[in-house]
């Protein structure tokens, strides 16, 4: 529990006299003073100022969530919720020409509609954003997320924010695209680079969390940080001979194997499953350590970690059903291109998969500057991966390359130029059911955090 030098006692009989009455606190000179009730953001040492009423009342219990005037969702595609339901009505996404792919079932949006629907909500999360896009650089023609927060929203009445960030800095998308969907020669190098990026992530995360906390005036502001999720069941399945029982013999390749991939079929071997899982788990550990480090600097503002890993139990790639067979892709809680969504009420097709802007994967120059280092927006990862995969095999006619019909029957026989952005870019992201469960988990965790700690 947060300690200060002030406490209140309520008396049944106020005739005791002196200063001990219902109106005045009892003060202990050996404990720290509480933060000022007015002023700006303050320093880490005092937890910041703020003009909102202090939440501790009796027993250190915080006000319920509806007390907060405003709520913000920050971060990357995990926070934006790409693929999970229809497009959100979001003025901040509109500023980015709707390239943030924010959705109505994203956990931040779900949390708002369920618990804070009568309060202000700003949905700043954006697919493809990295730490620099939260802090300084912005993306898709709009300012950085923290600049919007400070300059256009204002931190004086912001009581709570959610954040998912770091996955793009850890190159998870690059690795998934190269290693799982195209089987590219560069897979091993990018996997090694991703592991190194994760090792160096903690200081960047600490700076991000502190910048957000310092941008908010409210002295009891809470930042809720969500992690990422392991993609696979990485148990040894080599003893199973049947393909539908052994994930080592499975692939989620986007294109037909014999047409482009040749000998580079990206099978889901235990090795690649284990490597990718370890990278995600290491990232989650870095996030938790950073959260703990920052929390120690702010005695009143709070930063909390929420683990989404358990929400995927039994529904990862290579998990099996009660019949001992591998789950169908439609029952996995991660998207693949054009996979049906799953909500808490059942399966449904994402309406944006058959509508929206098409992306022609046949028009990029594999050796061009835009594909040299994949430093552009999230779309470049897919577009350039396709161009480089074609160049890798020496194909002269990429326009005729077809989708892997066995894994993606709904779009079998289509040219890759048919693909819509939402249908493709949502791959490896959580489906709606995870976002909806995560919103509930945050609420249940809040009740545990309700007593100041």
C-alpha cells in the first residue's frame, strides 16, 4: 500500500475535542508527504501533481473506473486490434488515412465500451508503430502518439491508458513473414537479429513508460501495459506419423509451394516454433522488468503488466483438439491471411476481408531502395517479402503465382494481386475472442489493484 504521512479517522462521537475530528487528518512526520493536489506532471520522486480528486478514500481503495474522465489506448497493431471486427469510428485513424487498422473489438475499445462508455476515449494505437512512433516520429502523416496525447488531448483529466509496444522493434513481423509465410533464405539472420533486439529492449521500454507517465498530470494515473503471446505449441510431435498430428509436416505458406517456394517450404518445425516462442517470452520478460523498474520511481502513479499468454492456451498453432488432431486454422486464436474471426459468441467472417483497398504484391522492386531494409510502413514488409521471395526463385512471371489453396481455400486460385490489406496484414495477430477476454482480464485485475500497493 502506498504510504503517506496523512490518515483520516471517522469518529462516532466528535466531542473528543482538539484536532482529532472528521475534518482533519492525523499526520506522521516520519512518513512522506502526499503529492500536491495541484500543478503539473511533477517528477518521479513525488509521483506528479494533478487536479483530479485523489482516489484513496477508506483503506486505500481507489475509485471505480467510471470516475476517470478520459481513457487512451496507445501502441501498435496488438493494441489497434487489426482484423478483430469492423473498423472503429476513430478520428485519429482517419488522420492516418485509416492505415492504423483500429477495430471495434480491439481490447482497448472493448474495455471502453464495456466499462467506460460514457467517458471520453482516444484510440491512438496504430498498426506497425514502433517505440519511436509513440515517442517522437509519428507515422502515416500524423504526429507521435505522445505528442497527440500532450498537445491535442491533454493530460490533466487522463486517468488511465493501455499500451502495447515493442513487438515491431523486436522485428516479430519481419521474422513471421520471412520464416513462416515465404520461407526466405534470410529467415535465420532475421531470427538472430530479432533475438538481439529483444535483449536491448528494456531501456527503450523504460523510457517509453516514463515519457507517458510524465505526460499526464493526474497524480494517480495508471498505465496498463500488455505483453505479447507465444504463437505455437512447441512440444515434440515428431513421434506422430500422420500429417494432421505432426506440426513438423505443416505449413501456413501464403503461396503454392511448387510455384514459388521450391525447396524453401516453411514447415512449422519444432526448431522454428521454439525459437519464435522464446523470442516472444523473452520480450514479455523485458516488458515485466521495465514495468517493475518504472513503478519503483513513481509512488503514486501506477504502471501495471497484464499477461495475455494464458488467453491462448489450447488455441495456438500446433495445438491439438480432443481427437488428437491438430486444430484447424479457423480454431486457432491467431489470424492467418483471410482466416475467419472468432468472437466470444462464435466464428464470423471479418467484413473488411472482402472489402477495402487491394494491395498488389506483384509490383515491388525486390532490389529497390524501398525494399532494401524494410524501413517503411508495415505494408512494405509484405510487399517486399513477396518481391524478394519471387526474386529468390528466379520467377519471371509473378502475376500468375497463386495462393496456397490447401490452407486458404476461400481465396484459392486467386492472384496475389487480389489480396486486400486487412486480409493479409492481420496475420499472426489475436482474433476478437482474445481481445474481448483481455478486456475482461484488465477489469478483473483492476479490482485486485484497487487497493493501493
